C-alpha cells in the first residue's frame, strides 16, 4: 500500500516515468476561468474570421456593383472579370455558411462496451448519453450545443425535433428507431448546461468498430471532418486488430490525424485485493508499461503520426465511470458511493487528458477549419485586387488618352476659330474688291455698248411699216433685239473673265477652309465646290419696259422750214436750248412744279400751245430782227403775217432774189418731200429710237452694274457661307466632343478612384487575414 501511495505521489510531483506536469488538487481549478480555456482560442478565432468574411462579402458585393456601374457607363470592363467576381460572391457566401457551422469535432471509437459513451458523459459533466449495462450505442450519436432550453434529437430520415427530457427517454427513443449502424442521430443539448458545448465542441459517439465491416463508409461519412479521434480501449485487454484496422484506414484518408488513446476501466485492477502489496503494485505498473509501449508502437511505427515523445503524451489510463461519478457528486447528483483506492491519481490523469485534449482540439480545429478559409479569403482578395489593378491601369491609361484627345481637340478648336476669323476678314475684303471690280467692268462695258447702240439697231432688219399695229410689233421685236444684243455683247466681253475670277476665288475659299476641317468633313465639301460650268451673270436690261414711253414722230418735216431754222438759230442760247430739250423730251419729262414723273399720256402736243409757250418764254432782247419777224408771222397764223413778211422781204432784197430763193427753197422742199419714203421713215424711226434708248439705258448703267456686282457678291458670299457653315458644324462638333471628353474623363477619374479605394480595401482584408493567421495559426505551432 505504501508503494502504491509513493507511486501516486511521484506521479503528482512529476518524478514518475511519465514525467507529467503536476495536477491541481481540485477539479474546478482546471476551468475556473472560462475565458482562459484553450477552447476559447477556437471561439475567438471563429468570431474573428467570421467578422473578416463579413467584410469580404461586403467588399465583393461593392466590387460587383462597381463593375456593373462601369459596364453601364460604357467603360471597358471584361465580361469574364465580372463573372469571376460574381463567382467570388457565391464562394464567399458558401464560406460564410460553412464558418457559421464550423465547430470542433471529436470522434470516439472503440470496441463495443469499452465505455465510449461514459467518457463523453464524463467530459460533458452530465449523464447525457445512455451508458452502462443494456445500453449499447447502435448508431452514430452526435452531441452538439443548442440555444434552446430543451434537449431534442433529429435523425437523418426525420428532421422533426423529438424532445428528450432524460437519458432514459433518449435510450428509449434510440431503441424505438430502427437505425442502421452508419446512420447519424444529432442530439442537441442546451449550451448553458455544458461548457464544452458552449465552446462549439461536438462529440460523436460511434458503435463498436467490431460490429460492422463498413469502416470505409464510416470514415467517409463521419470522420473526414473530425479534428480529434479518441480511441477508447479496455485496459483489461490489449489493442485489438479491429481497432488498429480502423485507424489504419483513417490515416490513409487523413494526413496525420490527431489521436488520443484512453485505456478505460483502469480502476478494475486497483479494486483487486492482491494489488495492495508491493509486488502486485509492481506488476500493475508493468501492465501499464506494456499497454503504453504497444500504444506508442501503434502510433509511431504503424500509423507514423507522432514521434515517441509526442505519442507518450497522447496515451492515458483512466476510469471514465469514476470521473463521471465524481463530477455528478460535485453537482449534487447521484449517490455518494465510496471511490476505489487510487481514484485521485486516475482522476488527475483524466483531467490531464481533458487539458491536452482541449489544447489539441482547439489548435487542430483552428488550423483545419480556418487556415483553408483564410487562404481562400486571401486568394479572393488577391484575385479581386488583380482585377481592380487592371481596371485602375486601364482607367488611368484611358484617362491619359482622353486628356490627350481633349488637348488636341481644344487646340484644334482654338486654331480653327482663329483661322476662321482671319479667313473671314480676308474673304470679305476679297469679295468687296471683286464686287467693285465687276461693277466697274460692267459699267464700262455697258457704256461702250450704249455708244454702239446705233450699229446694233441698224442690224435690226424686220420689215418696217407705219401702220400702227405693225409698228407696235416692230417696236416689240426691236426692244427684244436690243436687249438680247446688249446682253450677248456684255456676256461675250465679261462672262468668261468674270467666271474665271469667281471660280478662282471659290477655289481659294475651298483651299483655305479645307485646312480648317477634319477629314470626314472634307468629303462633305464636294457638295459646296465651285460649279463646273462657268458662272454666268444675268444682265437684266428689260428694254420693253425701259422704252415703253417711246413715241416716234414720222410726220414729214422740211429741214429748211421756219421752225427748223429757228431751232438752229436759238441752239446757241442756253436757255432756249433747255426749253427745246424740254419740248423734245416731253414723254419722260417731269412736272416742273411737283418734280413727279409724268407719263406720255399727260402731254398733248399741238402747235399753238407749244408756240404760245415758246413765244412767252423767250426774252425779246435775245432775238434778232429776222427771228422777231418769223415769230410774228407764226404768231399771226394767217395771210396777213405772211404778206407782211413777203412785202418786207420784197422791199429789202428784191423780187429776183426772192424768186430764186423761193425756187431753190421749193426745189429743196420738193426733193425732201419726194425722198420721204418708207425707208426714210424707218431710218428716222431708228434714229429717234437710238436717241431715246440711249438716254434710257444711260439711266440704268449704275443700276445694271450694281445688279451684276450683287450677283457676283451673292455667288461668292453663298459659297463662303456654305463653307463657313461646314466649319461651324465642325467647331460645334468639337465643342460637343470636348464636353463628352470632360464627362468621360470625370467618369474615368471616378472609376480609377473607386478602383483604388477597393484595391486598398483588398490589401486591408489581406492584412486582416495575415493578422488572423499570426494570432491564431502561426502562434499555435
């Protein structure tokens, strides 16, 4: 007995063969601080990585919205990139769903009735799973925490919650259900009743590995996500082949699984009386050593998952039944049955197992559950950052291109406007000079043609007759002949030279304006090019209206008659000349009182009225004696005047002179009277027409030349206006292009700015995941 006590003390002091650290004397000291529990590392890591992935999910959503906004703004973004980011959103959502379900999972395996359920109950400090005689687990039972206050279970085939108020009711429910050994029943236990469940630990109890050959199915279905495996062996026997085969299969599918080996029912040997002496105590120690060596050999040499030193810390000799009984007694549950001697040592070892188990499962779960998620999160952030880098670079490059385009358009617009002002001034001056030149040329040419009007009229050869109807037709045709003749002569003299000048000016306009237009607008200029046929000036003389007041005088008039002589004598006197001109030009004279033009019908020519006005207007001092006598004879209008004149002449010169003079005078009269034929009348008519038309045409020389110059001005101005319109359209398009470029540049700046912000957030999230790994992954090694 003393030897046993000494060995126990040596175990407690750390001097025994296992070199275990000293154990506390009371149970609560192991978990006196919930926050100090190793399991809290997993809880805190789970909360931290969940928070990070919430940010990642928001970040991916913002990136997707940003990329769709770029697509709506017609900013170049690859469809594959959008699809990739949208796929990341689904991946992040899936990771978040997994993270919310992630927990620390420990799977218990062993042969039937080795005490797996009892170990779980002892760890949970409550009798949750059925155990003991008559209660053998016939399927997989998964115990996990629930936020409800009532326990319940759910089967694979029936998701309906079945309330469980006691262990007996759970055993009855499991017996009532016809379950296959590989099926899983989830038992949900209130979290506030168990600290381990509160810390997201899930326990999986299994049927004995000796009841089924479907070990591969068990592993694939229930073990691949386990963080720790606990092999519950019977300390009264050695490790069996079935137990080893199971873990051999596990090690082929999982890389170095975390395995604890519990030699349960170690209290059985201590309850035998023969072990009270020293010799038997040594034999018990030898049995423990043999069990431990076999277990270490299995973990190190066969499974190759630990070193010898590491394997030594994964093998424990416990009594789950004693530990459960002690913990129930501490909580005031169960009967106070006496404990077998050596219980304290076995209980300390069970606590040592729990401490190392908690450290191991927390470290393993953090690594297996969160390391991969952290790497995926960094991969997602890295991929999105890469996509955003491309978008940022593309936006910056496009922005630079747009700024360059804007500068080019702005410079081109300024140059075009300045050149347009310069060309406009030059073309206006050129048009003005050309208009003046055309006006002078037309005026000179028309004046020369008017001086040659008699030749043009002489060329008119239509039969002449004094019959009024025929004469009217003759005059109309003569009007047309003069108008066409003058027009054709002017065109022959001016049109070719003017057309060449005009075409040259238009070509100069085109060449000057072409330089101000972009390439696409130059093709449009074909429609405003100078016309291929020469420009023709229209000379609007309109002789028919111009000479409408012409009235011919075809009555015979003796050239040596008294009136003719009087006109010759008084021709040198200015006043008389004006008066005679007034009489000769009466059809288009003006009323001297009103200065208003009067039509030919306003005048009625008769000899008496004309003579009376003529006589009344002549000053007597200016007349010669002969003129006075002639006027007196004309004014008498009778024989008396003639006789007085004849008597006077007879006394003065003699009758012979009078007779000879009268004979000559009569011969002249007779000659003129006989030669007054139709031809003479036509000649007289043309002479009168030339005189009249000359006067009328001279009146419209300035008007006609101004009209022709106006035509030239209109032609050149219209051509220049069309060219200016094209330039205005081009400058207007440049203005619109500048505004569009400004909008595009702002959009690209916003796109680049947003890409930069999102890219920086990707760096922030990667840093957060690095900090998470430093805090919870690297520090665990």
